[in-house]
C-alpha cells in the first residue's frame, strides 16, 4: 500500500513537471533555408541576405532565413525542385535554366529582344503573370525577380565574325547558349556559375557568354583576353518560396515577407543597373580588352538571334505569342 502511494505521488510530480512543456510559446522561431547559386559577395546574394535580414527584423526574429550562397546547399539546377519538394523553404534560380521544362521560363534570354533595363523590366511585367501561374502549379510562390547585366562574349582571341567562333569550347548554361554554340559550330559544354572558375583554369572551356558580374566573379581575366559587349539579353534570377511553407505562417509574417520581397526587387534592379558599368570597368582594369562587337560579328549574332526567336516562338506557341504581344504594346 505504501509503495502504491509513493508511486502515485511520483506520477503526480512527473505530470506536474511535464505540464508546462505542453504550453508551446506562440512566438516560436521558424527557420528557413534559402539556397542560391552565386558567391556571397555577388549582388544577387547580397540582395538575398538583405532580404533575409529585413524579414528577420520585421518579424522580431520570429522567422529566420539563412541564405546558402555559392551552390553550397544545392547545385543551381537542383534548387527549384528542392524548394518544390520542401527540402528547402525558399530559393533563388536563374529562371532560364528551366527553359527545357517550359519555354516561358526562357523568355528573357531570347537574343536581342530586350537589351536595355527598361525593356527588360517591361518584358518581366508582361511575362510575370504567366510565370507566376506556372510556378504556382508546381507548389511554388513567386516573390521577386532581379536582372543580371547585359550578356557579352568572353574569348581568348579576336572575334571578327561568327565564323571565328567555330571550334571554340563554349560554356553553355541554358538552352539559348547551347543553341548559339551549335549554330556557330562551337562545342557546347554545360558549366554552372559555381564551377566556371575551375573550368576556365583547367581549359575545359575557352569562350563563353555571360554578364560582366559573372566574369568578375570568376576572374575571367586570368584566362580570357577579350570581352565583346554584345548586350544580347538581360537574364533574371527569380526568388520563390514553397507555397505550403508560406501558408503555414501567420498573416503578419506572410505580410513581412511580401513587403521585404517588394523592396528587394526594387533594390535589386537598381543595383544591377548601377553595377553593370562598374563590372566592365573592372574587366578593363585587369587588362582585358572590353570592346563593342565588330559590325560583321554583330550582324552574324543578330541573324542567329532571329533564328532563335523563331525557334522559341514555335515552342512557346500561342501562350508565348500572347506574352510577346503584351510586351510590344
């Protein structure tokens, strides 16, 4: 009997101690991971880090977003799927990486369609509703988009015509850059931004088309001698969240994310335009020849651009035509 009393007393004590643990604080901290593909000091990554800080500040630390730069958590082509499947709660990708999945994801890399920042912004606003809808069908919610600098060609020799590109080991990162290689007789080799410095150092590629910032990040001047400022297109990175993860947050936290996202988009576009010229100055300061494309090279690239635009329109169909029509209004 005495043993039973002691047992009951002990059970009561254990229950009393456990009771407070059942009370979960309403302000429990939520932690999100945001994988990104570019170095921590790249403007896109800097913008993401500021976005994460803004969200943390606005929620009083209730939502903490950790940015994993330089493809340290997931490689660039894996990020979108990782967020869609809930392996990460948010992510940033170069949207044209997924053009094979849907042509509309590659609308901003159709050559010579939008070659200035105002034109690129107009194209983004025309295509945003469609892209938003496509991402939503995959369980993703679009937050914001930020452009890169205009795309130019890096090479180790003079390029006077497109024929001079024949045989080059050409770094490709999306459908458009692969097709350019095929059309000029170069060898396309798929290399993502995080792997580009090593690919250049080991001679895996000896020419590529990208922005001034990626050339700067990869220290292109250590292996390349020329940059032709073709201004072929202005690609964009998009940042999105897993919709289920977003829906699980309370309304004030959701509002804080959306407000910070709007600020991040405005800041990102402004920063991209301001830095574009600076990056080309850095290439020149490191003894690269920064040049406009010779007339024959430009004409050849524009002809390729016309073919790629026709190819894209055929793949995109009426949906793509509608977006282009909205852009050209």
